[in-house]
């Protein structure tokens, strides 16, 4: 299979490329990434000379250039990781999020339809459901996004699913919880806090720190996507999570413990606008296909902390 991966120089996309090639040695990966601030060629430095891997620096909104790539490599399927993802940035500059996440996805869907590709996976987020105090969202629940970021992702989900209904394009939408692991840009909570602490700086906790998220190791997310590429049903939505619900203060205290720091390193800061209190999703649907997380939360978090300790060459330039 020849897979077009968009946003493959980002955090989850790069981890997926590495994972997929290791599990599917006969496949080829064509990586398209515009290399915005969060797209980093160093995320894939170890496979850049692999004969099964090709990279193109292009924007997914540029239909003619993406079309040339699809034709040249006779692409079979698209997995769309490409997106602007940071909530804080979407609050300050929503235009970029709407353009990339909605129009970019639409461009890819048009090409997938034109070339009759065998599969189109739209990688989304649990944030499209909004917040809830108790219980968990299932795939059929109403979408109530709270930020320009999550609203743009909800929009792209609906556009993708409409292509299955209208054109019978084999679309699958995935909605995953908060990822963590190697190569995550140090603006997100875990890598931001780890790299701050390694530099002897305090960590900024929003509000009271009681906002709850479900945390999944990025490799477990990659294994779920790989499974859905093979076993997922077209036109369906699949939630992906690990059941590790923790509030931000609990995560912070674990990181302080791993790095042998005290609570004096915590700085509470003003909460951000529209900050959802709790995300929680029901993942029974994908588990019926045989998927489950392979990593325990604490061991994966410890491995992640160790990775940032040993790879300051990767994150120091980004912090600067």
C-alpha cells in the first residue's frame, strides 16, 4: 500500500509513520507537510533515507501540487493528520485554523474522490464533543465545540462524513484523547512542563488545575489508526482513548515527582477563555475490533520524561 500522510512531520503524524513502517515493511509512505512551526524534519531524521519514505514540503490547500504527488506515487489511501491544533493559538488567531483545518481537508477529500482512493482517514479530536461533568461521549453524541480549534475540527469531520454519504468515498473519522510522547512540540502541557523543569523554570497551571483530560501514549494512538486502516468501516466514527483521566494538577505533580522537583515550581495562571472542564469518551466501539492500549500510563509517562531528558538537542532550539 502507498499511503499519503499529511502533517507527517508533526508530533502524531511522525510517530505514526515510524510505527506503520515498522509494522508494514512492504508499504510506502509519502509524507506531505508544509513545515509550519510545529512541523519538524528532525522528527523523522532516523528514517529520512529509508527507500520506502518520501517527503514533500507542500500545503494541503494547494490542490494542484497535492494532485501531482498523488499521481506520481499512485497513492492508495490518505491519512489526514495535517491541522493547526493548539487551542491557545486558535483563540489568538482563528483564521489560520479555519483555513487549514476546513479548506485543507476539503481539498484532500476532493482529490481522494477524483482518484477513487481506497480509504480516507480523518484524524480528529475528542474536543469536538465539548465538556461534560460526568459520563462519557459516544460517537453519535451531539458536537458542542468550545474553541475555534475544536470548531474547525468538528467542521472538517462533518465535511469528511458528508463525502461518504454523497459520493460514497470510504471515509473514517477518528477522535482521540490527549496524546503525549516523544517529539511533541513544547507548547503542549507535558513537554512544556518537562522542558521547563529541566531548565529550572516554573510551570504555568491554568486556573485551579482541576481540568480533566484522558491521556493516551502516542504509540497506542498509532496502533489504533493502523488497525482502523485495515479493519475500520467506511462512514464510521471511532473514539480512541486509554481511560487515564487525570486533572492537570495531578499530571503536574507526577512530572515534579519524576524530575525530583517540589511544588514551589508550580505557578498558577489566569484560566484561558472557554476552557473545557472535562473530556471523556467511550471507546467500546474500537475495542470491539480488538484494539486496546498496550502501555500503562505511568510507565509511558516515565519513558516520555526520559526521552526529553536525553534529547535536549531536539527541543532546545524549539524553546529558544
